[in-house]
């Protein structure tokens, strides 16, 4: 027969797990969302040294992928992102792989060169771009931005590729 002390501890543990479960559910719901946030102002450096800002993407469907060379999911999904870019670039898709501030620049340059990444690869050296896009901390985080400059989809982790392609195709088909 449970004592009042044991029952109290059980209730506290139960409440704790309920709070944890609700928090995890909230995070998962936020992993793939339609935010409709306007693309913020940002300034980053391409690995070649060229400055990239939001103006480089005006009027274009754009994918921005926040990633890191130390992120196994980022490295795993990169060939699929290259394939996506190759598939849609002739339709006007722009793409930027934006390395997180903690990623050593030499690693990023080496990764981009050895894998011959065909799109813009830039460094968010001070973390300001990640902050302006909603305090992005988890990698990979991939944003789909429409021609009007609105973030229409945010993926945390590897996206569902068929859904990802549908979102891109729908955005490319829309008028500016």
C-alpha cells in the first residue's frame, strides 16, 4: 500500500514527465512550420570574400540552409541539397549554405571545395544572421523563402524531401 510520501513523490515525477512531454511536443510542432516571417536584413561573407545580403535574393525563391561541418545530419543531407539546387536552379532557385559562427572557416572552405558545392557558401562569423532569422541554434535549419521575401517554411533537421520539393515547386510557380 503506497504511503502518502511515496504518492507525493510519484505525483511530482508524473508532473515532471508531463511537462517534459508537452515541451517535446511543442518543439516537434515547431520543427516544420509555416512562419510567414519576412526575410530579415543580414550581411554575411561568402567564402570567396564577397558580401552577401538579403538584397541578393530579392524577387527569387531562395533556400537558406544553416549548417555546420561538425553536424552529421548536415553533412549527410548536403548531397541531396546539391541535387535539389541542380534540379531547380534553371527555374530561378537561389541557394545559400550558411555556416554557423562556431564552424572554423578552414573547415567550411575545405568542405565546399572538396565537394564542389555549386551554390553560395557563406560564413555567419558573428552569429548575427542566425540571430536575425529567429535565433537559429540547431543545425541543419533550412528556410524556404518565396519571391515576396517571406519565409514560408522552416525545417529543423533533414526535411521530408517530397514535401520540400512540393514547397519549392509551388513557390517557383507563383508570380512575383
